[in-house]
């Protein structure tokens, strides 16, 4: 499922995506290790895996802005006719 443009712009900063991933990982560990609740551990783990794939691995890479390429200039006095 492709991401919507508003999702891409909101999740564009890498630090935000990493912070959400860290939060989900801590929450998942909390459910498994402290609460010992397998149901919520699996639920949060599934959300964590989905988020990691969608927003870290498959997230559109930021491309540098394209600058127009100027053709090379001919030497002074050369009109380009070859004569």
C-alpha cells in the first residue's frame, strides 16, 4: 500500500521515525518482560515490524534537488562550425 503524501511529509525527519521505532521497541519489551502479556507483546511487536518496514526500509529516499546542467562553453573565437 503506497504512502499518502501527507504521511510522507509528516514522517520525513529521520529522527522522528527513529524515535517512534524506539518507543515501540521499549513498549514491546515492557509488555513481554515486565507485564508478561503475550497478547499485547504480539500486537505491539507486529506494529513495530510494520513501522520498521514501512517507515525505515521502504520509505521514499530523499533525492537531492536537480539543478539544470549547462552545456560546456566553446573556447573564445570558436563559432562551432568546425571551419
